[in-house]
C-alpha cells in the first residue's frame, strides 16, 4: 500500500496504521456485543483502546477524512472464519468518509501481484482452490512476474494491474468493461456483489477468483489518476474475449 500511495502521489495524504491481526479479531471487538453496542463504538476508538504504542496512539488522534480497511479473506485457514461475519462487516464498512470502507483481498493481499506478466489474459480465469489458500503465498512466488512491490509496482505497470483488477471484478459480477468510458467502469465496481459471487464459488466450487481489491482504492479516490490509454494497451484488454 505504501508503494501504491507513493506511485500515485497520495503518500502525503494517507498514513497507514497496521492493525497487526486479521479481520475476524476486529469483528469480535466491534460486532460480538450486538448492534446496540456497535452504535456506541467507533473504529478509531476500538483501535486506540487496543494500541499500546504511544506513537501509534498519537496517529490515531488525527482527524481522518477517509478510512480504508484492507484485510484478507483468509478462508478456513483462520479458525474464526465466517462468511456471514465478512458480509456483515462489508455492509457496515461501506463508506470511507464514515466508519471506513472495507477492501477484502481474495484470498489475500498477494493477489495484487498474481500476474504472470503483462499482458496476462490468463488472469481472467485465475482461481485458487480453498484447500490451497494456506500455501497461496508460495504459489504466487512461483507463478508471478511481480515478486517485489518496491521494484515491480511502478507506473505504467501499476495502472495496468489496477485496470485488470477492475475488468475482472466487473466480469465476475456479470458486467462489462466500457472501453469508451473507463472512469465510469471503475465507478460501477460493487464490492458487496463481488463478495456474494465469491461466496457462491467458495461454497459450491471450493475455490475463489483471485482478486486484489485493495488496488481499486485508487479508482475510488479518483479514476483520473490512472493513465487508461497506456493501461489498456499494456494490459492487453483489447484482445480479451467477450465472455
């Protein structure tokens, strides 16, 4: 995330706070007591209550205009895993200027670099079996050209990776990428619908579509940040099949 912020010139506007554990631990802290208790809580308050580092507590005293939460899907490699909990959290953390917007990576953040090369038409159908989630990091280490975020997440490749992620998200949800108006396409990505489709795949086919959704926060910040003309050519999207 630091590298993405740097490449798009957003590193002066955003600061990253590492929660240091997974989304289900956060769920237990915020949601286990029911909706009435939840209404009395705030995400920042929950983080401050848990934090012992004075410098990090000072960071949490900042006035934030937007909050982005980036977590992994995890799967049953986490013993507290629950599709219902994830769905509830997506519904609650839906707006960055309110309590925050949740980005779930499927199956984990390494999906952001699970591209064999550019162009990579195989990315359209790239999935991971639920039984392989525990070894997914090793799989990406073998399959991907993008091994180092610091070295490989540079423009214009990063623009292409984001555009591929948007295109695959729309395809997953039964929508199409509008090459004539890519900014509009970015705005149509529905993270709740992505989750619903992934839930069906996970339950019925024991797999997930590989998708690093946190890359798309750049689109939510401002689709104009992305050089779409260069991205379309580099990503090879013009040559993608219609279905």
